[in-house]
C-alpha cells in the first residue's frame, strides 16, 4: 500500500446511520439539560458547530461499533467535564445472587472497595504512622518538618459513605432495622445520614489524635480522590477552624429541578403552617423557592448552538440560592426543630461540630482530585480556611442531583450522564475549571512514589516553619 493511502474498512457492511441518529439525540439532550454548555461556549470558547461537523464526518466514515463508541467518548471528553460521561450497555451477569440473599446495606449500594492510595509519606524517614480508632478509614501519622515542627497527615481517599459498608451495618443496628426489611426513600436517607455521621465523628477523632500527638497543623491528602456524596459537607466543617460560607449555586430550567424545589417548598410550608420560628426567615425562604420554581419552568431553546455557535438564552438559574441551600451559612445545630432545616442549610441534616481551636489546615490535591473532593478544596480556599498544595485538579464541578436526568440513546442504549447544576466560586467562576493550588508542587509524570512525597515535603517545609506559619495564616 502506498504511504498515505486510505485503509479499507474491515467491516464494509457496517451502517453508521443509527449512530448518527444517536449522536443527534445526544446533541438535543445536551441542549436541553447540560448545565455546563454555556461554560463550554463562554469560558472554554469551544467551536461547537465545528466540533459537531467533525464528529458527524468521522461517524459517517466509521467502520465498526468500537470505532463509533470511541468517537462518542472523544466528543464528550472534549468538553473537559469530569461529570459528562457515557456508559455502554454491559452483558447481564448470569451468576448474580438473588436480591433476597443480600443484606439491606448491599441492596442499598454499600460496598467495600479498594481505596486508591495517596501520597506515600511512609517513603520518608521523617514520617511515623499513627494508629487509633478510625485509622482503617483515615490512615495517617506525624510528619516532622523544619525545626521539629510536627505536621499531622490524614488520608481521605473518597468522600462517600457507600464505600464503608460497616458504617451502614452499624446504622441499621442503631435504627433497629432488619436485613429482610423493605427500605423506602425515608428509610434510606436515615441510614445514609447515620452512616455519614459515623464517618464524620471518626474523621474528627483522627484530627484530635494527631493534635494530641503534637501536630500544630493538619494536612488532608485528597490526591486521587474521585469525589463522592453530600457527606463532604459535614466532613469539611468538622475539620475547619473558621466558619465556612458557601458561594452561589446554579440549577437548570427543567422539570427535574421544578420537582426538587416544590418538595423543598413543601417542607418550608409545613413549618410555617405549624407556626415554627424563625417565621420571617421561613417566609423569605418560601419566596425564594417560589421564584426558583417559576424560573425553572422558563423555556430556553439552545439547539442552534450546534449550528451557529450562539446561545440565545441561559438555561442556568443563579442568584437565588447557595450550594448549601437558601442560606450561605448557619451554625451547626441550628433550626433543630424545623422540618426544613436542610432546605435552609443542607449540612444541618448531618451531625457535626465547629470549633476555632482546630489546627490550621493544608490540603494536597492532584490532577485526579475530582467532584466533591474539589468542592472540599474550593470551599476551604474561598474562605481562607486552608492552603492548597499540589497540581491543578481534574475539573468536575457540580454533578447530578437526586440521581440526575436519565438519558438513554435510542439505538446503542448507552446511558449518558450530564450535570444538572453549577457550583460557582467566590470570584464567580465555575468550579468546573478545577482548583488551582495556592502552592504548585513541581511533580512530574515520571516521578515515582518517593519523588512525589519528597517534592511535597520540600514544599511543605518551605511554607510551614515556626517563623512563617502565622504569617501564612494571616495571608489566607
């Protein structure tokens, strides 16, 4: 064959038309409920018409199903959004166990998984591991820095209670439930909160143990942490030594959000009907939620963005709420008697404490820090509550609320997941851009585990010394 000559398709009978039909369905679905489409155009300056034309041409020329699948994946990856995903159908397992033989926690999705390792401080002679309660969930120890400065290290590999089934089993016992019991949404939520509260308590205890061992500051290692659940909210607050105020939140104009806001309004109205206090705040919350419901029902046709690259309307509603709910902040334990306490400030659905006596925080991130783990870093950074070290994070931002909006492509039956919300930073930017550390660590992709730990150690030693620590605190 001559150099540069086109290769013949190994499967000349392959028909790309069903794949093109799925691709056009995908474009329509993204127009209707992809929350970061505007970010792609306005911030990333993506040429969506050109991207569409290139994808169509490649699909038309595709030779088999695997090539067509790769083209879909490449198209979605070009948006640089960690929450924009496609899952292809998998063959049904023939040896699956009947549901009745599984425990309640297994049926609810609590499963022990292998946690990804973080920075291997054990490679350094200055590090000594520290055992204790919760060490199996949050391993760590003491790292000796300049002039005998002690740094407490805690590894948090995931922010999801579902990866710790033992917390679920303990919650089931505590709530007097049985494995044979049917569990509705209210039951599932009770278990989830109880399991999360156990993790929060264990995390707080680990920090206290390190402080008792002489740690003046705490480093939280969330490298290779893929995110998780709303458990991030009490987890970050139980570690911070300053109150954490939330930034603005955006939701899409879609019936998915109309229903969620209506449910939240119902809780607020129940408290008002029962003459709960603070009445003025509840009335203000009700007004905001009604406005949100109205805004969520507005029409916004963005389909032309694939042909002319222009957005004639915004699908994202912002300025009505915060990531945490109606309020940007509330003290731990507030509004205990309200059904709508979680609507006012969602972290209040969990049990946690806040204290100014907790050690100063440092957080290490990398390119494999995603989603809720990025939120952990951003809320601390935006509140001046921690110094972030490492490399720019993956960039996932807000994800899917209440399971997200189901999207199944007609012909391939692929499941597409796309975000339905936006978390904004203190400066108004979209968290989807990732987190830029305060201190960049000069890691290389060629670094082994020792070099990665050693380079981080040098960066920490440069900023955490008896003479500079307080100055660093004031700078943030």
